[in-house]
C-alpha cells in the first residue's frame, strides 16, 4: 500500500458519534475502527464506484440546510484517478435544491449502492472542482454491511423533460402515501461545522477527518417510516454497524435531509427538516411502534421538493418471486450455533452459490406486529455448507436479544418453510493463485467453512498452501470441529490453527486447539504465508479491525486483505 495512504491510528469518530456509542454501550468500538474507516479508497471501492449508474450525494444549501440528491450518468460517468479522488461527470439539475450548492470548497457525503447485489460503500470529503460534474477529495471511506437493502435491478429509459418541481412546507396526501409505502430512503446529516467556499478549510488549515456531511441508506418493510400528520415522520433506527454516523451527527446538529425515490417512475421526493432522537422506544406503549427499533428518529418537515420523473433510471424489485425453502435438517453445532439445512420446497434444483456468499432470508415472526400487519424480519446469513451439496446450509448464532436468531433456534423446525433471496455477495475466494489464509472468529467460521469445502474439492488447489485459522473461547463454543478435521484430513496442503481464549479443563491442547490466546497479525505472518498471500477474514468488527490493521502495518498490501463483518446481531 502506498505510504501516503493511511488508516486512522486514533479514533475517526467525532464527539457526537462517540456519545452515541457510549449511550449504546459499544464505546470500545472506537479504539479499533481505524482499519475500517480510511482516508483513501481501497482498490475494490474505486472499482465499485466506477461501475455504478448512480450515486447518492448529501450536501447543504445556501442556508446550511442538508438535502440528499441522486446523480446519474452513462456507463463510466464515475472515475477514480487516484485513491483519494472521485470524479463524477454529473451535477444536480436546475430544479434540485442543491442546484447551486455543489461548488468548490464545500463538504459533501457520498453513498455508492448497488441494489441488485446489496453492496454499498460510503465516503465523505470536500469538492475540489465543480461545474458540469464534480471532483471530490476523500476524507473518510468505508464499507457497510448489506442489511435492510431491497434488491432491485435497474434499467434506463430515454431522458425526457421532467415536469416542474413542486415546493411546499408540508406533505400532501399523495406524498404521505408514497412515504408510507416506501421500503427504502436515503438520509443526509452533518457533523459540527462544515466547509463553505472561502472557509478556513480553503485557507490551508487541516480539517477534522470526521467533519462534514454523511449520506446513508435506510430500509425496512413497507410502512417502516411512519407518517404523522402532514409535517412529521417517525423513522426506526435498527441495529447496525455501531458506528452511529447518522445518530452521532444528529446529536451535534439536528438538521437532516431525506430522499425518497420512486423506483418505478424515477421521481424524487426531497425533504429537509430537523430531527430528534427517542432513545428508549421500547418504553412506548404506542401500538404502531416497531418492536425491532433500537431508537426512533422523529423528523419535523421544514421544506419539500417533489420532482416527478427527475431520473432516467427505473428499478424493478427482485424479491417478487422469492425462493421457497423447506428445512430438511436442524443440527446443533455448539453451545450457541445451530445449522439449518434448506432444500427447495418444490424439490427443484436450487440456484448455485459461490463459497463465501450469503443467503438473505425473510421470516414472519409470530406475536410481533407493526401497524396491525404481521412482522416480517429479514436477515442475511453466510452459507456454511459445500457449494456442491445440493442444499443450502445456514448456521446461526443465538443472540439473546436477537429477534430472528431466537425465532430460528426456538420456532423453526424440520418441515417448516422459509423464504429467501438467491445467494449473493462479493466475499468469495480470490481468483489469484498463491497462499491462502482463512481467518475467522466465533460464528465468522461459517463462510470460511464453505471456502474450505471448495478448496478441498478442487484438484487444482492441491498445490496451493492453505491455512485455516479459527478463534473461539473454548470447546463448548467451537462449532464444526469434526467437520473441519475431516476436510483437512483429505488434503495435504491445508493446515489448521485453532485458538482458544479461555479453554476449559476438559479441552486438550494439540487436539481440540493449538494455541491458547487470541489471534494476532504477528501470529498469522508467523505461519509462513508471507505478504503475497491472500488473507480472508470474518468475525466481529474489533477482531477484523485489529487483524487487518496489523497485517497492513507489517507490509501486507490492503488489496490482499478481504473481510466480511457481521451484520446487525439478531
């Protein structure tokens, strides 16, 4: 990795984000998030942005009010000439509330999202040049887990003159209905003071990396955004990555922007207002409250721009014909993890998957409701079985406060049916040859186990050195011990390293585990794979942050490290 590209050695979070983390009891995250939030774009992110048909932008108007808009363009309209620059050959239209706001020197937040694959990456920075397009200097860049994203395929229609925008200070009945039916929207917020042209930022002073605008995605079941009268929206804040970028920004500055896209017609409903946070929604007795909301964001609407057919893009939902699966086996793998084997309900062949991909399942949870409708909960679980098995296997850790995991463990049995999307995900075995190190902690073993199946099954991998490294507390939490042992016994080129952080008296060193303690970057490099190996990591955020940062500090290029973190627990 070039020396000028750095991860954050100190916390990349501002005081609002830190306050939210403390309130949620996840403040230890701040000390280990540096390798997730960078001041440059990794090569994978640069390639990701360059193939998008649109990008979401958050910025402020002349009055400092945040707005969110969507910029679209032909293939290749986004380029990344270097790791700290993103060039977008598009600008807000004349009727956009940000039409005259995107100029050199201002802060913006940017979200790249691929709805069909549920990938998303975020960055914020400062505009260095603007006109018919914009050039953005990156200050922060990081990825997001694929939770709550509704899969959609896009197409482009012939551009035509859009009807005039309507501007108001309240939501009319049609707008309220569109919001109430939405399963997706985008939110923009800002932290502290942001840059305006000619501000101190342009005079050469060093800006805070965490200052600026943030653009983010929010999703849920239709109706998850509640409309109260003609001027208030109530938005659930579900479990996420615990960074609290949006919530932290709103603690510092309550101004907020929202964008609801009409995916069928290309319309954009843009809203600016002020937000307040309800930190204890479970204490409310309101019948319509979402039981899965950790917090609520209540937005008072101040201005609305309604722009019909503003976009040439159209989208079609991909979940209109979900896979219907039957549970054909249920196996307890450890004290916390249970596997569910799934076959097609119609006995047909299942769509294939690559080792490392995940399955997005949808569950109807009894005794939970929202707005008098059955509560549907979506979760993504890595596929843990062999890609050639003919069935799917997901292996789920029980979370005591997890709605979906508790329901799967306690309420789903052999013969029951579940709905799911076809397998998806970009966390797969690398195409390049050379040594391979698969590193997991806890339930992060699940995609690695599928990869181990694939490696052992492919004859061409017989000459490839592979290390399977797993960390867990002790034998009671060690899932798939026998299965991993059997796979490794079939291959001469795979080596196991198991770490127990707190072995029980009944756990035997050299048999159940190899090393007492925690996995470190030094221990991984001591395996002998070297800096040219491919390192694939899966586990809790802190584990991934420490390992990936340690590998980079010791000379492993960032592009040789790929990781998958857990989505929201539950």
